[in-house]
């Protein structure tokens, strides 16, 4: 570079830092443009240490986060990637580890798991060389969330448990808190809601102790998901409202997106379709603005459900296909299963039963592959309705029995009544005395269900078998 060009870059960097004033209605990105432009001029000058110092500047935000971290909170993941890539290989390994960590998380936030995985491998090599505890903990955390994004929940749990053990051994509150949060998310994905709740309660307690408002919001949002899955909707709504208020107060757009989506789920459960749609659409706008493909897919899936429930079947199907395309493009197996499940329900509502059967069977296979018990139970329940519509009551009965077993094993009593009602209705047509308004008899039920109940015993154990019989014979 000539002396003239070098001088020009140096002057430009100084001017951006000293003279830049954002416009009155500036976006978050425009507010920090002076630092970013100065960063790029420093890179042209190969002043790497100065460039790094610029993106590590603590900002005057509610959390006083460093610039590169705040960009993530605001949802500017592509911009973070550009910053980190410019610095890779330019500074000592301790700083290289920071850039690799941030780069991996930014790719993960965009649902770009292959580059995230490649960064994770490089990060591992650096972590091994440094042998520094925090670096090792964060590396395990990055590997864990990448595994989770790809639907490898057991592997994710293994990585997060390693991070947790290291965090507790080194008495590192921040990393311990982060590990509890990611561990809870992985257990939630497996339908292990009690364990997930315990994890997120630990995350919430620690986040409040260390004053990390972003993590407090994440813990509240995750607890909202757990409460909703357990049918504790008032608790879920309260957790989401707290998360939304906190996210807006600190400018956490990713948290705001998640909280809005959670509240949309509450309104959907209440069958308040206009409010559900409003919240989902607001969250979708944020997700698309941030380039958050994972959240975009989830919100499209939820909007498809609302459209289907309100009779807009064609729109629902198109949204479902968009969700499926995103899941497949990002190799997110869990999202793919959810999209197939939703498409199956949409086709069912349009009485396209063969297509619905194909989608729901594919969803069930994927849920089983991932170990997602809640997904399995839901898919089996809905498959039962499809088989009944196709005049195959025996298959319908078997699906409902397995769905019942799954939700009993998960200890989700609020999921049992509709399954029991369907099974008892089917049994009433198979037990002659039941048609005369008498109770179902245990010997008759055991005889009719002998084969599937034997399978239930083999797969779930004799205790679940006994509970199923007990509940089938209970009076309303």
C-alpha cells in the first residue's frame, strides 16, 4: 500500500470515530456505523490489534455489551460474520478463540450448520492448544448447539454436560448458567419437560445472581415453552410477557422474536386466531430482518396452523411448504419433522387422506429417529384419525394406544382425555354390552386389545400396560 493510501485510510478511520453522528432516526446498525467503518479502514492498514479493540468497545446499551456481542443481540449476524472473518489468523490464539466462538454462534443463529461445524472443528484445535478452561467450556457449548440444531439431541446433551461439569469445577457462574440453559433446551426437545424445567430454573437463578439480563430473558422464554408443553398455560403466558418486556428494555431483538412467538402459541391454544396471527407475524418480521432462518421456519409453521384452523387451507399449505423448505435447507431434522406433521394436518383438514398419511408417517419416523417423545405421541394421535377416515379402525386403535402410552410415560395427564375418549368410543363398537349403556368389562377389553397391549408391554413395560387398562375402564 502506498503512503498516500495508508494516510487516507488512517484519516478516514479517525474521522469516522470522531466526527460521525448518526441521524436522529438511526437504526441500531447506524448507531455504531462509526466504529464499523473505522474497523474496516484499520483492516486495510493491517492494524489488527486496533481493529479488534474497536469491536470490543463496550457500548452505552442497557447491558453495556461489547460491540460484536451487541450486534448478535440486535440480530445482525451477517455483520458479525464479516467482522470475525476479517480478523481470523491475524492475532494471538487467545483472541482467535474469541473470533471462532463468535463466528460459530453467528452461523448457528443463521441456521448455517455446515460452516458452523467447520468453525467448531477449528475452534477445537485452538482450544486444545490453549488448554484454557473458559475456551474449552465455550467450545463444548458451541458443539452442543450445533448438534441440537441438526437434531442430534443426545450428542447435544453430552456436550452441554461436559460444559456444565467444567463450569462447576472451575466455579465459573457464567459458563455454568449458559450450560444449564442449553441443556434444558436439549431435554425439552426430547420431551423431558421435568428435567428441562429444572435446568432452566437453575439458569434463571444464576442469571439473576450475575445480573445477565439477556440470559434472564432466555431462561424465562424457555420456561414458558416448558410450561406450555405441560399444559400450564397461565404460567407460560406470564413467563413470555416477562421475557418480552425484558427483551424490549435491553434491545434484544432475538429475545423479542422468541417471546412474541411464545405468546402467539398461548393465543393459539386459546383459539384466539387474530391475536395468534398478529403475534406470529410480528415475530416473523423480526426473524426475517435478522436472517434467523430457524425462527422463520418455526413461525411459518405456526402461521400455517392458524390459517388451517381458520379455513385458509391453500395459504396454510403454502406456508407449510415454505417451512419444510427452510428446514431441509438448514438440515434441521426437528423442524423438518414438525413441518411434515403440520402439512399432514392441513391435508387432513382438506380430506386429502393419503397425502396426510404420507406426511404424518414421515414425521413419525423422524420424531422416532430424533427421540422426540412429544412429537411421536402427537403424530400417533393424528395418524389414528387418518386411519379411521381411511376405514382402518384397527390401525387407528393401535396408533391411539401407542400415543396414550407415550403421554403416560411422559407424565402429561392433560394430553390423555381426547385419546381415551377415542379409544373408548372404538371399543364400545367392539363390546356388545357397551352398546347397551353398560360399562366396558376388563376381560372384554383385554381380549380385544390383547395383541397391541402385548406390544405396549414389550415397548413401555407392564406398569404402562396396567395404567392404560385402568384408564380405559374408568368412568367419566
